[in-house]
C-alpha cells in the first residue's frame, strides 16, 4: 500500500500474540502492528448462529456486514481462529506464545488463569515473554474482579466529572477515550519491558494497565490542588479552569472557533487584534494569575468580537496576529484539510470488493523507519492455516481441530 523510507520497520522481528477483544487490547496490538511487529490475533471461530470473531467486527457502521472500524483496528494483523474455552484452543495459544515476544490480553482478571494461560504457565515455557494485561481496575486490589469498560475508567479516573457544563450532568466524548489511553499506556509499558529484557538479562515481565489509572494519569494537578487547597475541579463548559483566555466562541455566521490566548505575550497580541488594547495593556492582566480574576470580562470581550465577525475573517485575523486558534473540525473538514493531507494522515485503501475507503494514517512519524499499512483488517480466520502450520501443526491436525470446532 505504501513505500517506507527503509525496508525495515522499527519493530520488525517482534512477534505479538493478541488475545483481547474490542478496544483496549486490540488498539495496543494495532500500534505494534503498524510499526512492523507480527501480530497474530486470536478470535473465536464461528459456531452455529454465532458469527464468531472479535465483536468489534459488528460495531458502528458496517460495509457488507463488517465494521469499518474493524478495517482500521485490525490492519496489519493476522487473524487466527481458536476457541479458548476448549482445551485444544488453549493449547494453540500456549504453542503460539512459546516463541512470542509479547502476549496482549484484556479479559477480566483471572480468565487467563482459568484457561491455563496465566503468566506462570506461559513464562515457564518462554521466560523472556512480556504479558500486557489491560483491565478495568488492574490485576490487584478490591475491585480487580469487577467488569470495567472504558466508560467506567473515564468516570473513576476523574475525567467525566470535569467534562461538560456546570449546570448539567457530566458528559462523555463520543469516542472510547478511556480504552485508547489504556492501550497507549500499554504500548509504552511493553516497549519499556522489551528494552529491559534485551538490555538486562533476557527476563520478561507483566505489564499491568488499569483503565481508570490510565485516565487518572491524564488529570494534571487534580489531586495536589485538592490536597492543599480543598479544590475539587468541576465542569466549566468550553473553558479551562484557571487558564485564561482559552475557550470556544460562536461566530456571527454560527460556527464555533477555539481561541487560546493564555500565554502572556499571546494575550497582548490577541487583545490588540480584537481592538481591546485597554485589556491587553492593563498591568493587572499581564499574567495568568491576574487574568483568572477577571475571566468573565476577558471572555466577554473575545465573545463579543467573535459574534460580530464571520469565521473566515476571524481565522484570518488570528493567523496574522500569531494567536493559536482553530475551527471545530468535523470528519468532512478533516478529510479535505491540507495539513492532514500533507502529513499523510488520510490514507486510502481498497477493500476486497473493490470499494475505496479512507482511513487514518500512522502516528507517530519516524524519520528513518516509519510505520505503515500492509493490509486492512483481515477476514475471520484468514491466516489460521498458515500460522498453525508455521507453529508445527500438520494438515491432519488442522482438519481435526476444525472438525472439533476448536478453530
């Protein structure tokens, strides 16, 4: 699908076995796959009226029965079917884990142990193995056995309480941000564990990521502010608590624009650009401490200016004044934006039926060994036979496993 700057991606040679479903575990696997890791995804086989596979295959908008999200979340992965509730399926996972560098799972704590796939079993055969475990509340503590989706992690981690307007109940982003944050923390943990293994004696370890902790890690000074000042940060709508000015304003033609003038010199340029040098040159407003005390006046002045001008004029003025700003982008804005296009953040692929599909590009950008896309999310079990043969199963073994419903 694309030509990399070198023929080797940074994680080439790394073998990953992905046992998780839906979002957090598979998101972590996606990132590793984009940068060269061989990611073998285990999915439950179809059985009776059950179509099998990761439930994400059926989430959100579908094309010919398959989620468009699936094509992104599972790109560069190999799909192998194995019923982990059967002893034969568990043996497949154990065999594949013997020469894996990383195993990813996001089941409820204790599930792997029930299937005889716990770290004690897997590491006995492969001492250098890294096991990434993503769960709602982590592998220890009084809540470990409770189910915990991303929404619960966002709530317990503190994010929901500060999101929305003060007079309304908390709101959520219309994405699964808690799962994504946990996945990214998981990838960081895996890379650190791999470095330690390779630099300090070859021993693997468990990377334990709780969704609520990944969210909590994003919450800035929430706890020290409470501890020393008794401050419980709450919802403030479109602004930022005690950072002024940084808000969203409505334009004359009905658009929304973000204006972030909270740097001291930026604030002066912003006030000059909107014709309010009286506020820009006021010595009491020279620093954020003073501006916080007069938040309403400053926000009011910017809001009045925005309401008197159309969006294009506002963007032109703020760009000329070198003030950070931006319109609120929709998907339609994103796919046609020159910055997105210049940095190859919108890629187009061709599905098996010939349909052309736009999807997100690769993050981060590496100058010498960039990541890339080799194929989109595979069909269920597309790589089962090839992977099992490489693991030592012969044709008769595979036929027997298929007849038994294990694959």
